C-alpha cells in the first residue's frame, strides 16, 4: 500500500471515531463498565486511556485511526480527562 493511501485510511478512522464518540459520549459518559470501585474510590478508565493502551496492539491503519480519534476526543472534549482516581 502506498503511504498516501495509508494516511487516508488513518484519517478516515479518526473522522469516524469522532462521529461515533460525538453521538454517544456527550455530555457525560453513559457507560459505567469502565469505572471500578476500589476501597471507596473509583478508578475511571476513560475511553481515551483504553484507546491509548490498545494502540500498542493494533497495526491496521484504520483501527489505529479509530483509536487515535478516541484519544484526541477524550482529551479534547472533557475537562476531567486527567482525573483517573476519584
């Protein structure tokens, strides 16, 4: 595959990721599956964090685009993106 095609596939993944997250994660995350209660505290595995960790396991440019889009969306759209333990 050419480098231009790979970049286009990657960009498409980022774009689609933004569309998916825009409709499902605003203004607050509806999912509680990523929040784990431990000793009176809550460990919140934000979608940007799980996407960042998953990047290490995928080489497909479209999947990587989806994951990078998730990281950018999570950090850019939420003011509490850095709060992992509450």
